[in-house]
C-alpha cells in the first residue's frame, strides 16, 4: 500500500523540521540560557507570521483546496495579542517589530494566500500542527522558567481551548491532508513548500539567535 499524503509530507520534511526544532536559539531558550526578553521577541515574530496566516483565512474559507483546513478553533491571533499585551504592555503595537527573516516568512504566506491555496495549506500545516505538538513543550518551559500562570497570560498562544482532544484533532487534520483536492504533481509542490516553510521558520530562529548572541 502506498503511504498516505500526510505520511509523505512528514517523512519528506523531517530533516527541515528537525533543523528548526534544534536551532541554537530554541535550544538556548528552552535550556534556560536566554531570558524572558528573548521569549517575548520570539512571540513578537509569531504575531507577524500568524497575522499573515489568519488575515488570509477568510479569503480562502470557500476555496475547495484550502477551505477545509480553515477551522476557527485553531485561530491564534487573539491569544498572541493577549500574550503581547501581558509581555509588552498595552502599547505593544507601538513597540513590536519584525525581523527581516520574519518579513520574508510572512510575505511568502501572503503570496500563497493571494495566488496558491495549496501552498497556503503547506504553511497552515507546518504551523498549527507544530503548535499543537512541540508548542506544548515551549509552554511548559516558559511557565516553569519565567513563572507564567499555567495556561495563562504570556503562554495563551500555546493553549488551544477549543480543541478538546488534540490527538483526535491531529488525526482528523491528517485525514484532511490525505484527501486534499489536488493532483499528484501539485502534491509534490505542497511537499516542497512544507520544506520551504520549515526553512523560513529556521531563518527566523537564526536571526533571533544572532540578535541575542550580539546582545549577550
């Protein structure tokens, strides 16, 4: 039996996924070598990425390829904004800034929103399933390292209150991937875009690592 499309994506992007997860910045952040300012700066970058992802969601909601993946229970932008208000204060919008690597990441998502729904799915998959999985490790570390209330302000981005059973939800999401309404050539393009999405994410980590090594 041929492997499912979701299995092909996971296997093909494994190397890029591992590179992102084991970046120096993320290793230092989770290892306690960096302070809450580094965590805050990372949260800022996430806001720019998710603004690109979620501002395009309404536009693609009725698209036959991307539409089935746009599920309101995944929405992260309100939680990110609540976290940034906690981390930066009420005027956080006046102080946040995107790194060039983050701008490139968000711009690529916006390109897919505008002209390639299947490419948008690649970015949707790499972000949301990652947040539901490895993101929980970040939340736990942040709570224990910087004293945030459990699942409270500062870490709400990682709390999917409307996803009652994350394991079942992820299974359902992978079933959507397996049934995606594109041909085999387009599936290969989606896999390539997943790899590119992880590379863009790694670029953000690299830039954050340079910023905080320079500040040390």
